[in-house]
C-alpha cells in the first residue's frame, strides 16, 4: 500500500503541471507531512499560481533549505515531474 502523502504529492504535482493551482493546493492541504521539502515546494508553487506571493515565499524559503544552493533559486521553475519520486517525499531529493 503506497503512503497516502506520496500519492497526494504525485497528484498535486500533476495538478501543478496542468496549471491547476487551486486543485494542487487542496490536495496538498490534505497531506499529513506538511514539513517535507517537496510539500513546501509544491505548496509554494500553488500559492504563486494563486498570486499569494507572501505565502509562496514562506513555503519556498522552507523548501530551499533541503536543496543544493546552486539550483535552489530555480526550484519554482523546475517541472514538478522532475522533482518527485517516492523516496523524495521522505526528505530526499532527486538529482536534476
């Protein structure tokens, strides 16, 4: 049985790729692991899409601590599908 948060991250990533920021935010808000780096990254992207820039900056600031400094500034622009893997939701990131 897959971890529910893993499934929610995957579905939220799909919603972000489709440009549906409201749906992505709702999916992410249903997750329990709201301190995971990818959760914060995806939630930040959803907030950016909703033009909630102050909230977005808070989420992205929390996410960037888990990613290498040399590409952390690009996180808002990297496609979600390139970042998400089942192991990534447990605090590990993929290599771009």
